[in-house]
C-alpha cells in the first residue's frame, strides 16, 4: 500500500507485492500528475498504458516516466517491485545545476525502459528504491534532502542504463514535456532573473515556441509564470521567516529592496511589509491570498 510521510505532497512511494491477479496503477492522477515516476520491476511482467496486447516489459527492469496524466501500469500476476515519484520541486533539487543536469532533464522528458537487467545492476539499483521507500516510512521525520538524493541516484541509474544514442532520432518533445522541462528550469533559476530567451535556448526551442506553448496550455506567458514563482517564494519567506525585507530581497536576486517592493506590490497590491503584517495578524481574515493557498501550475 502507499506510504504516507510528512512530505507526501512532494514524494510518493509504494511497494508492489506479488499478487495472484493483475493489478492496475494509474500514476497520472492528481495530485501527482506532474510527478516524475520510476518503477523498479523486481520480477515478473508489466504492461504500460493499459494495452495488454503490447509487448510485456520483463523484470528485472527499471522504467522512468515523465509526467503524464494518462499513464497506466498493469502488473501481471506474480509481478512485484517498487514505485517512487517526486514533485517538480524535488526533481529540480535532484537534477541540480551540474555538468550533467541539462542532459538529465532532456532524458527525463521521455519514457525510458531498461529490462532484463544483469544481477550486478540489480544489486546496485535495488538499494536505491529501498532507501527511498525507507526514508518515506519515517513519516514526519522524513528528510526532503535525502529523498532528493535518492531521486538523483535513481535518475542517474536510469540515464546510464538507457541507450541514449537511440533517443537522438526520436520525434521532438511534446508540448507537455517542454512545459514540464521549463517548469524545472524555472524552479532552479527563478532567483537569478534569467531572460526567457535563456530558458528557451536551454530547452532547444525558440522563445516564440515557448511563449506559444505556455499561452495555449496555461494561458500565461513564460515571464508571467516565472514571476508567479518568484512572488510565491517571496510570500513564503515573508510569512514564515524572520528575515528582514532587505535579506529577502537579496535572497531573491533583486538589486535593491526598493526594486523588490515595487515588484511585489505590483503583483499583489500590497507592499512586502504590509503583506507580512496582514499574514501575521489575521491570516484567516485577510483578503490577500497567502502562500498557503497557492495552487501550483495546472
């Protein structure tokens, strides 16, 4: 059964014990529809997307899933393994800002399947999933940092096992995959106030295409989405930290507190100082939406 934890909004983990009948797992439903998932099929067979006529995936295997609203996993009778998933925020922490990061984010935009794993590979991968699930079992003591670390190791293992050279000839990434990669890039860089053209270059598309995808999918421009994330972080820090306005401004990459205050008031209708006062004095009565009521990208 699924494991609940103090970070269950940002991660999920599930042991898949053997069963005498087929079982179906739908991994694209809310609130995990934006999650990246990885399935370690320890043994037995599995099918994807509910198509039992498609070739079975035979364990031991590792399957890495990009975010999807429609993906379905069917485990055949006797099959067993473990399923883990992480939110875009933890995924961004897992990929980080390293030499391999761009390649990992590109890889994670597509489904990857590596099956018939060698025994030595299984000995390397099995503890990663066990460690992830074990950390989730700590409930309120579960560490976000540890979960992100295991997610990074699982992603890297999937990346190394995949035949990346074959992916070069695949069809261009879908709009949903591009939007997800943009979201991850924003999570890493929103404090740096990068130009939208920089994001587009990292994604390998034109700024016009990025703008079109964001408008068609979310009815927001790329810049509006970056600003939404920046405002959300500012709200969280004003509500929950004792740092001064200048410290918050510096931490969010603004050149000075006046620039930060102007930006924040333009986006929320109140100054940072006023917002903090409202949040601390009457959070249940203020008409200003607080960070705790924020809804993530649809």
